[in-house]
């Protein structure tokens, strides 16, 4: 197994010197699985003030999409997939970093951070049985 080694760089977690972003993504999914395995859990995501960088950074920039709302699910993988899809479908905020690039509909996260792939984490999470990427979106007004 890949040794769990993280360093803080600019306020964010990065993979250790021998790891890759993909290795880190897979480990995060495995740790999440270990936390919720055989335990009842309900997951909630607030899709508000979505900044271009991790909340763990000491500084950040303007939100990249308008506030979307709150999403919830018993399945953390389906929830993350739905949240990513909702963000990717949203129109970028004009004053955000996404307005600085020629934006085409697609993966906003990859446009902001080309060296990362959030899909790796969800693919691995589904493979290890944490949940499924399939979901049915039910909108409650």
C-alpha cells in the first residue's frame, strides 16, 4: 500500500513525495469507507460560496458559481457525484477565476486545477463499495 504521507503546502494537503494526486484521491475514498463502513450515516453538502480552492487554504477568491443549495443522501458517492454535476452545470460567476478563462461547458474543477481529477476519487469509492455514482435528483422547493 502507498504510505499515507501528507504535507501542508500553501495551506492545502498534498500527496507525499512518492505519491500522486490519484494515490491521494484513492486513500481519501478508502478512509471515508473505513469511517462509515457498517454504520448508519446521512451525508449533507452545502453548495454555497463554492470557492476555487479548498476551504483549508488561508486565503481564497470569489465564488465560482452562484449558490446552488443543500444536497443530502444516504450514499456519499452519489451525493458527491450529484454535487459535482450541479456545479458543472451552473453558470460561472463573472467575477470569478472561471471568467478569466475561455469557459466551455464541462468540468469546472479541472479547468481551475488541471493537475487534479476529482473523478478518480469517486471511481475508486464506487469500486471499493462506498456507494454508487448513479443517483436520482429530487428537488425540494
